[in-house]
C-alpha cells in the first residue's frame, strides 16, 4: 500500500499548502497589528503594543465610515430581503412563457460587474433628481443602498428559491380549507416556513453590504463607508492601524460567519429530525 | 436623457414587454379553461399580491432595467454643460466609443494604445487567473466532495468560509504587507541572502496578480464542491475497477459531471477579476494597466460620465460575451450557472 500512502501524503501536503496560501497573508497582517514599528512589519517583532488599535479609534474618517456602513447595511437588509422574497415568490407563479426572461432579468445583477451597477444607479438617479427636483434622492447613503441592493436582492432571491422548492403546497391548501384568508396563509404558513431562509438572507445581505467596495465607491458620492474610507487610507500609505482594523473586522465577521453557519446547521438538523419523525410516523401508521 | 421620444421609448419598453406577457398569460388561461389556475390577486390575496407586485416591479424597473438602459443611452451622448443638455448640440454620437479606440473624438489617425492595451491585458490576465483558480481549487473541491470524512469536511468548510468574509481592501492590504519593497517576503529573502536588493514585486505586477488569484479562490471552490458532491462515488470506483488511470477518471468522469459547477465558478471568477477595482487600485504599480480603474477615472477624474458609461458598457459586453461563451462551451443553461 505504499502508493496509497504516498498519495495520501501528497493530498495532505497540497491541502496544507492551500490553507497556508489562504491564511498566510491574513496571519501576517494580523501580526503586524501588534508590532511596534510604524511600518507594518512581522519580523523582527520589536514589541507588543495596542497602540494601533487606539490610533484607529481616533481616526475620525474611518469611524464615520463605520457608522455609515452600519446604516447602509441595515437599510440594505430592510430593502433587499423583502425584494428577494417577493421576486422568489413571483418566480413560482410567473407564466411559463415569461419565466426564462424573468429569470434572466432578475439574475443578471449577479453576473454584472459591481462597478457597472454602481455607475448605472448613479446616472439614473441623478437624472431622476434633476427632473423631479427632489434633491433628497441624490444622496450617497440612499444611492449606495439602492446600488448594493440591486445584486444583494438577487442573492436573497436565490436563497428563498431553494427554500421554496421544498415548500409543500398542501399546507397552504389545508390552511385555506380551514378558513384562513390568503393574507393569513402568507403570514402564518409561508413566512414561518421561510424563517430560516429569512435569517440567512438577512445575515448574507448585511455582510455583503458591509464589505462591498466596487458598487459603493461609485454610488456613495461625497460620503464615505468603511471600505471606501479604508481604500483611501491604504492608497495613502501603509500603517499598522489598518492591520488593526483588519483584525477587528476579521473578528467580527468571524463571529458573523460562525453564527450564520450555526443557524444553517440548526435548520438542517431540524429538517432532518422532522424527516426522521415523519418517516417513523409513516412506519408506525402502516 | 435629452430627447423626450427616447425617454418615452426607454421607459415604455419594459412595461410593454411585461404587458405583452400578461396578455399572453390571460389568453392561455382562457383557452385552457383550467379552473386550477386562478388570477394573481385571487391567489395571493390583495395585501400580499400588492406587496409582491410592487416589490418586484420596483426592483426590476427602478433598480435593474431602467438604470441599465439609461447607462446605454448616456454612452451615446456628448459631455455638455447642464445648460446645453437637451439642446440642439445634444445629439446621438459614437464619440465616446471612438475615444476608446483612437484616444480622440475627432482625429482618427492614431490608436489609443494605453486604453486598448489595458483592456486586452485585463481580459487576458482575468482568463489566466480563472484557469489558475480552477487548477488550484479543483483538487481541494474533489477531495472535500468525494474523499474527506464528514468530520474533517465540516472543519474544512468552516476554514474556507472565514477568509471569504474578509474585506477586499484588507486582502489587498495584506498582499501589500507581504510584497512591498520593505515587505515580509523581501525581508525574508534579504535575510536569507537570496537577493541583495529588494525586488519591486508591485511594479512587476506579481502582487496584483497573486492578490487577484487569492481574492476569488473561494468563489471557485464552492461551486466546484457543490457540483462534485452530487456525483455518486460508485461511478469513480467503477471507472477505477475498469482500469482507468486517475487522470482519465477526472477528465472523463468527474469533470463532465461537474460541468455546471465549473461553468459557474469560471464565470464568477472571470467577472469579478475583470471588474476588480480595489485590488488594482491598491496593488497596482505606476505602470500597471487594468481596465476598471480607467473607467473609474473617466467618472471621478475626468468627470465625463458619458464616456465612463461607454467604457462601462465595453466592460459589460465583454463579460456578457464571456458568460455566453462559457454557456456554449460547457452546454449549460443560465439557471445551472447561478444556482
């Protein structure tokens, strides 16, 4: 079995290499956040410091960007999740002839480069503003929310579509037979069924919005989000304060990713348990 | 938008298409006389029906279709001061596209090599990055999908998800820390005595290309993994029992099966690489050619939105052409790519 063990070592080596490539740059950057020299350096490690984290908190632009990012992220969740939900439900009802065109249109933002979504949003709304005279529309926060939601809604829609595929229409009919109105069916049958998908869509929407750069940098106009402010800082020069920010963001997104995973796991486990219970009940019945 | 006629056409076309489909649906229903299919509002109730209709219409018209058509229209106009917009000078023109080709809107004697080269280089490098990503990710995806035990698989998946959420700018910054003239790699090489003077990795584009490859690894791994996972391992065993060498198994059993995943990963990686803005801005050297920063400069350096639109459309058409080529090559449908 020597060839087999050689094979196995090679695979192990390859996987180690892959993850070294994946984590190496992040680890290196993380270390520089705690080293004293003012140029981000790993080695020699001259001394442990939290100075760069303090420098970060004192950075007004970044902090303002951070607040805007939180605001936009929340707005995107409020906009993209309902839009994705509606589009996914319409997908199940749209006439067969129109379905492929409809699908092409709503999925196109996923395959369009982010810069183009940002550009088209800004151009369109700047002229809408000009016609309507509503200056409030030409606002970085508003445009960034719309631009990001264009494709984030599509992500949400794809999540809802995969969940809706498993929806049993019989539940809906049962509720209707028992005298529920259509609206009640939506709120008491369909939405509870979609709850796990709603949660994952919301988390995904927030994270996608928070880290987005390409669309935002066009749509944000004179305002700043954390990523656009960060891009400005990075282009000016390298300082360990940025590494410190990376450590913070990685920490937060790590928590977010773990939470997201956990929720998904729980949903899966619950589904499996339900399927098992159903199978058991069936067996008991026969 | 200058011309009220174009404006009307632009705004009315999507509505007309929607109306046409609605009428078709009505006719079909009447002809079929199917009592099972009820009207949209009857099926959803007034409240939910209104929400579905309003939300979907808003998304499609105000966020996808009109902005896009608008950008197309913009690209065929000249940059004019606001007072002259919509006046007699505001005619349809190909000037912005000529500028891309010739570097001038009037003189067509010399070509705009800087922009043309940047464009081709972006496409070529993006293709290479896509292929490289596939080569790097395929073995891992295969291992996770077919070989790894559930416990280890869970750990690997979690390990993959974490860096996925690290911001694009920060990833680029990490590569700057690694590849800068005073960066980690140069320091290491100097200390080992392998080089006597620091290498300018950023000027050589090494930093940019490896940063781009790095950035989109995971968008390749997950589609590949999802596709290979549904392959019945018995097929691989059967091929092996019949004496197929390992590369035969991959080339003729696994890859044809995983086609939708391969197509999906390749389109995503290509689209993101060709449309990358953060990495070229941060990791690009003074002589680096990349198309997206040029588009950005048309907007926010030259303040020529019309020309910027034309450039954006060139980029968009390239991406559309790539997606269509991949669909044709792999014989997959759009819904398989975006799953």
